[in-house]
């Protein structure tokens, strides 16, 4: 297949003094003729920035929504997830470095084929993930528009470093929910990722203000962001800027790519959980620790178990609609009504679930 099939004119750019500035992400690269952006997915060709990875799918899978992780958005549903190539962050611990640290040649998949595949596989939504989805902006917008017409939801799993112009385009096209990585405090994110985390916080606030469901993930990494000051700052900002109902996912790190710090101890994650609760967050979860009780959702008023999970699967739904059956507390879960249509979790002998499938 010719490389030209992956090339499209970039939607967001501005000419400046004989060069062209990319306005897709907050790196805002200013490119001369023939120059590539920091991400290497975008290039100035004859005075116009093009994306070189349109529709280039490196990875595709039908995943449970809990894998994003999104715990308060259509629990138990399945989404068709696609990734492409590269990233606009420099994280040395990247868990998906095989696709995020290079531009390969994936298979071409049109937005129409992707959405049709989601429907054929009985998925309830779409997700752009695996690598940084902002770099697939043009393709994502077309997917979202088509998916919305078909009644599917649309999600993004992102580092949150897009420009406001890009974020608004995504919202207008049908972005329903996003999980955003908050990787640490300002100094740590600048040192290890090479970016300004304030843009990420700004985008989280903007998305929430414009009706997008937002959940936050922090990969807790020893020597980077596992100290109490860093964790407490993140928890406090989530509570104050995004709301106490915003879920915070604390994921265990394992050595990957260029980073060799030891894996995150479970006790560190448990302390981070306590910090989140102390700062007023009602829903704090642990990730990459299958079987831990903090994977579950509990009523913030009476403490009753409401949603039981194992790893990235929901295994038991104990809510009455969107409320706690014991005390009546209403939980901020989008898509809880999905369960009112007769879908039930039926566990097999291994305790796994076919919820929504």
C-alpha cells in the first residue's frame, strides 16, 4: 500500500514568517519546509502541514470500558479501541513504547470501516487509545461523527496535551468521555515528559465544563511521583478543580522501556488511596493489582459494595439503577441506565463476567 494513503492535510495550522505552526498539541511546533514536528507524525510539505499517520492502525481490540480505565461511564460495556503511532510526551517508562516511540506502517482503516467493525462486534462505543490519540485528530473526528450517528459513545485515553482548538473539535464531533493521565507535579512532568502539566489541567477543566465525562489516572512511579507531597497535590487539584466525584485511578508501575525503578509496592498505592480520600475524593481506585478491594466501587455515604471488579472486568452489579440499594445515595455514573435494558452480569465458574457482551 502506498504511503500516500496515510497522508492528509492537518486541520489545525497557522502560517508564520515563512514557516507553519502546528496547532494540534501544545508543543505548537513551528516547522520550516520539510521539517517534522516533535512527534514526527506531522510535516511541513510545500508550506502545508500534513499528518502522515491518518488511518494507520497499529493496534485494534474490542475492550471492556474498564480497561481504559473508565469506571463511571457505561460500566460493563465494550468498545472498539484503536491505536496508531508515536506520542508528544518523552516518558522514559512508557508501557506502550513499541508503538509510541516510533512511526511504523500499520494497516489502513477508514473511519467507515472502523465504525462498521464496532457495530459488527456488538460494541457499544469507540475508543482511541494505546498511543497518544491527539496525533490521530483528523481520523478521530471522522470516527466520532460516524459513531455518534450510529448511537455509539466515543472515548479518548490521552495525556491531555492537545490545544483547546483540538479539544473543542473533538467535543463538537462527539467526544463523550476521556481518561486523562496526570503524570505528576510540574517539575517531574517537565523533567521526565518534557511538557508543562498546567495545559493538561486546563484541558481537564475545559472538558468537564463542556459536558465531557472525565476520569484521571496516575501511574504511581517510585522516585518520580510516589512521594506524599506529589500525590496529595494531585488529589487536592482533582477535588478542587474537577470535583470530588471525579474518579482517580492509581495504577501500579512496572519497569518498561528506558526506566528501571522497581515496581510500585502495593502499600504505596494503598497510601495514595488514603491520601485521595483524605483530600475529599469520593472514588479512588487501584489499578494493575487484580483482586484488590480498591478496584471496586463503594457507596460514598454508607460504604456498601456497589460494583465489584476483577482486573479490567466488572463481575458484579449491585446497584439499583444509578443508586445505592441500601441508603439511596445517587452515584455519578453515566450509562447506569444501560443496565435497565435487561442486561445482567452472569458469572461463570472462574468468576469472570460476560457483562454487556
